[in-house]
């Protein structure tokens, strides 16, 4: 229908060109920005998950057997202080997280994971691995910033992040031997992978709850 | 008393007549039919290389008095082969189910025991009443890094066997196919078909765990499918159907981020709209209908007004806008 067509074009144009001040009667600023950056953050987690698959494959081969065996399913050693933030969460608790808590959990997790990955970067042997790790860390840094951006645009305070990247993991004792160190690396990659899967779901949930400003936008357009 | 006796296919079976002596005079029957003396060794019944047809009720009677001395139910079968086990989450994030079966029948009763271990924790897989050979588990935690290990043991009187599956929470996610797939022709559009469907009802939370869809369609007369992947929405309009040809259409679903594609939905058939066939009419009517049909196929006037609010005809692809070709491409989607 004709009205349908012009409405459709109108919505698209607004989304694409909403930075132009020339468009009248549109409030394409912060609220739409939050919605867009949630989408961007979601896309970034998917990209990172894809990147991680290659990185993990290379790294686990570098660690050698049994770490690079597909069936490798070791028991989780309980360390004095949990070294790496875990994505695992009680189902009802996860459902009930406020937007702020949900975003903060992601922000904290990736900030710390980034620290540990940077430590790893300083230790690995091959140039190829160093290069891949560096690239991944840069993308992961982008994700942390993106989450921070979403939180700011929604008016949430950023959680106090970890201080400058430590020489070693803060608080936790260094692994006493080479094998246990490799186990730590193995679990770091696993937790990172799980967090990226979880974040896709976290951001899906956030996408649905983008502020009603988007609804306001539609009403304005209909009257236009 | 009656006993039940289980024996393997191909085994040699010796049946004793209860507590009767070896040299007692007895008569054996199988399912009521007398057994020939050649199968006897004294009062023992010998069955060599038994097969399935020899299952049945064997009775032993004392020679002269026809007193029933012993009865046994012989069941010939096999020990279980390695069972086939499958686990799947069609209701993520609620949990998953496992179902199993034996690749070949054993012909005797089997019992199944399933155990699920998650890290160090034992979990209980609740057996379903229907269908049999199926159990389900609720997730207590989500986004787990530790794998699930499911072991199925099958036991029968002749032996046992088992199989194990180890998997990550994410790996077994596979929704049920989409439901209520409907395909309809679009009036006055000979090359279109409107397809709509619903999320599978077993998928509990499409809001937080959205599904994406894969549509495939082909005219019945061709073998080659065309595919469309849709990242959201539960409807799609096919715009390149061959006029007048009957189409077969199916849809599949997948969690947006994890797991595998569902099976294809039930197939639906539809044929695009075609113009009503013209009947034999009088000359006057012919001229009327001819002029009417010509005007309805006239291309709508193309507006050269470069406004946001410009109307776009259903056939026209041109939108006069300096922002570029991208706009034109997107505007087609909204037509």
C-alpha cells in the first residue's frame, strides 16, 4: 500500500541518516543510539566468537595433547580464588538480572579476561600465536568499550575495572608447574568461549528491552 | 511351578524334568504338542542350536500318570548390542531430553538405566511415560563450561551393553520444526507467494532466545530448491515464483546463535495467483473486459518528485533520492 511504502522508506532513512540535523520532527539521538550500540555489541560478540574458534585451535595445538584433543574433558580444579570469571549462572537468576546488572557482569568479565589474555600474549612462543593473540585482544578491547558505551548511553555507571594489566594474575597464585599452567590457559579459553555464547543471549535480551523511545519515534512518524 | 528360562540363539539347551531322575520315563511337550523321543536324553530334553521359533512353554509329564512335573517358559533371544543414544535440547534453555533404542531386537525383555554426570554432580534424568525410552533433564545452571556425560546401560538376562555421550550445553540445541506453515497466493501478483509460520510451541522463550529461519521452495516440476535465510520475522514473500506453477514450501528453524537447524517443517503447497480464464462472451462484453484489463496492467505514473514522502508504485523500483542506490535497494524490501 502507498502509505506502507512511504513509511518504510521513512524509517530506513531515519535510521541511516539520523545524524543529519536537517531531518525534521525526529528524535534520533540517544535512545536510538543505545538500541544501535546494543546491536553493534551483539554483532561484535558474534565476530569475536568466530575469531576465537581459530585462535583457540591454534593455541591448543601449541599447548599440545591432551589439550588439543576434542574429547578432552578434565575436571575443574577448584583454586583458592577463582582465576577467571565464569559465565555459568543459575537460570532463574540470569533471567531476573536487571539491565544494569546484566551489562555490568559482561563488562567486568571481559575486562578481566582481557587482562589475562594480555598476560598470555607476553608468554607465548610463536610469532603467529603472538600476532593472533594481539589481534584478538584488540577486538576484545573494542567489545569492552562497546559495552561501556551502551552502559553510558543508558545512564548506568561503569563498574570499577581492574587496574593496569598486571604482571601476573592478581591475587591468584601462579601455577606451580607447566602442566597446571597449561590447564589454566585451557580453562581461560573455555570461559572466554562460554562468555561469548552467553553475551549473545544477554544482548538479545537487552535488545528486546531497548527503551520505549523507539515506540515514540514511530508515533511521531505516523503523524508526519 | 513354572519357570522362565532365557537362552541365546544358537545355544544348546538341556532341560531337566524338575527333580526326576535321569532314567525316569517322561513325556515332554512344547506348547501342548508332544515332542519326539529323539530329542530326549533319558528324561532330559536336549535342544541343539536353538532358534527363535523354539521359544514357548515346555512341560514335562510323568510317563504313566501324566502328572505335570515341571514347566518352563523358554525364551530364546540375544544379549543387547550397543544401544543408540541421542540427546537434544529442543526447549533451550529449559533443559534437554535423551532418547534411545536398540539397533537390533533381542526378543527378550530389556531394562535401561541412564546416568547423567555434569562435572562432579550426578543429575537425575526423569523418565517419560510416553514415549518410552526417553527421559528429560532440567538445566539448573546455564552457560556451563563443563560438559555433560550421559551413559546408557541396557541389561537383559543374557548380557549387558552401554554407550556414552559427552557434550557441551550448546552443542545439542536443535529446535523442533516451525509450526502452522501457511502459503497463500497474493491477489493480482502472479509471481508471488506469501508464506507465514509460527515458532515451534516447544521453544519456551523466543523473546530472549530468538530463532532464525530457513525457507526452501521449488515448483513441483523441478528438483532444485531455492533457499532464503531469514534472521527474524515469521513470514516471507516469495517474489520470483513461476507463474501458474504449483510450489512446495518448507521452513526450518535454528537458535540465532547456537546449535543446529531443526528438521524441515511439514511441506505446504501453493500456486501463485493467476488471472481468471476468459470465458466465451458476446462481442460487447469482450470489448469491456479487454479495456478493463489493459488499464489494470498499465504502469503507474512514475513521480519525479524527490520527496521523502513520494509514493512508490508496486512495480517501480526507482526512488529519486540523492542518498544513492542503497536507499533504492532497501526501499524494495518495504514495497
